[in-house]
C-alpha cells in the first residue's frame, strides 16, 4: 500500500480521529460524528498520440522527474470524467485539442511518492497539420520513433512505450490493446508501474 499522509482530525466536525476496525480494516474514525476516513487512490489519465509511426512525448519542467519525458497527462480532478482529464491535460501541456479515440488500458502501481496509484491510458489523435507547443508544466514536446525514445520519466510510461514498440508491434503503431494483460486477456498486477 502506498504511503498516505496521516489524517488526525475529522474533516466534518474537527474532533480528533481514532484508529478503529471499520469495514474490514483499521481506519481513522471520528468518535463524535462516526465519520470514517478511507484512503482513496490518486488517479491519472494519460494519452498516447501517434503520428507517422511516432509517439508524442512531453518533457517535464518540474519534479518529480524534471527533464525526463512522458506521455501527456495528469491527475483526475474530483468529479471530473477521466476522458475529460486527458483532453484537458493535452490542452494544457500541448496547446492543442486532442480527440480521444478509445480507452486502451488501466495500470496499477505507484512510481513515486505523491504519484498516481491508477493510470488510465487513452489513445488520442491530433488534427493533421497541427504542431504541439509546450505549456503548463512541460518545457518541450516532440514526436519520437520506437528506436529513438529519450530518457523516460515514470515506470508506467516505460512499460507503455515498451509495449508500443515491442516485438509484436515493431513498426510502432498501436494495432491493438496494450497494457497489463496476458494473451488470455486477464489483468496482471505489476508493482513497478
């Protein structure tokens, strides 16, 4: 389980929380109003955008992984549809509207403190003739072929792009579903993602 910052006071009534057995686990519980705190996962949505056998990457301008490259994306806001997150993040990081064409996969794991526990991967398409420009928290954007990938930021990005350029997909096109699935289609868990 990923580290969670401790919660000591009830967000409803401000009473000091106690750790009690609730719903099958030890959780912070309010003795005054019975509020139960659940440590929810952080969720991110990212987009794999291809053009002419190359993938679009953004170079991070801030930590973690400053100077390394990743797929455009970011955290899902409270009550935001993850598909809208992917579109918003592409607008913020690339300066362009992206069309989400399909959901590709889900990844579970945490690459760094404060990072997402669940990463949702979408396939996206840019309008032909458009050129992305860096914005928000990136300082460069570029297309890369399968054999020319730069230093990548996160384990999930490395895994996604390894599958994108893998032996069954040597030309670098997304021809089918990718992600944590074996030939039978059953999800696998990879704690390094």
